[in-house]
């Protein structure tokens, strides 16, 4: 599915893909890294879940 998103983005002139992911979403993180996305940032208080803040990560991939 991500490859379809990338293909669609390229066809429509996008130059990069970006995604933000909670630190506890390990499967999503693995997919981002497998797909060649680079983690470029971390936010300590990314999401508030079950009365606590969770860290989050920002990923990006250049398409050009």
C-alpha cells in the first residue's frame, strides 16, 4: 500500500512523503524504516493516552 501511495505522490508532483507515528506503534515504525523513510524528529509529548503522554517520531522520504 505504501508503494501505491508513493507512486500516486510522484505522479501528482509531490517531492516528499511525511508521517508521524507514536513510539508505541512498533509495526508502523518498522514499515516506515523498511520503506526507506528517515526519522528526522522526536516529540516527547506527542500523544496523550491512558492518562500519560507518549513520545512520537517524525519520518520523511524524498521522492526526487
